């Protein structure tokens, strides 16, 4: 085997090893994230008013979670969620435009996420339920 063939073979071996080592991580991330994908709803009771909040979480082609928020009782739809992360069982999202964030834990059957909604210095316990269940 000459030097050029050996270098080509070595590069190919390193490339195959790198690709193979990322496969299990990618599969786990995709499977894990799928539990958070969907539409989640909850009423927030604040100052005597009850407002429905609907969170839509989806997954982009690159695997990144994205989302938006609707508040139908305020005729508001499509507020962009700036950050969505899910690492089983923890769900986090943040919405800079309204100064809000949510940190919660998914229950075992993936039908609810129980956590804390924070907005303007106020924290409220909140349980989002998957819509349609």
C-alpha cells in the first residue's frame, strides 16, 4: 500500500467512525423530542381573568424544536417562541417578546407537562395538557 492510498484509507476510516458515533445520539434526540411535539393548552387565571394559552411545538428539518403561542381570549396568535428545549422529562421554552418562560416536566404518558410559568416577575404553577386527549 503506498502512502497516498494509506492516507485516503485513514481519512475514510475516521469519517466513517465520526458518522457512526453520531447516529445513536441523533436517534435518541429525535425520539426524545417527539414527546414534546404537538399542541398544548391551559387556562391561566390571573387577577380574576381566565385566559386560554395554546403552545404549538414542532420540529424543524434540522431537528431543532420550534414553537409559537396563541392566546385566543386576547385574539392573539402566532407569538414566536424564541427557545424550546426538551430533554426527557424536562421541557423549557422562552418568549422574549412578552417576557415569559416555562419550565416543566412531562408525565409518563406524554399527555401533560407540569411546571412553572414566569412572566414579569410573577411565577404561576401551570399544567399544560396535550390538545385532543
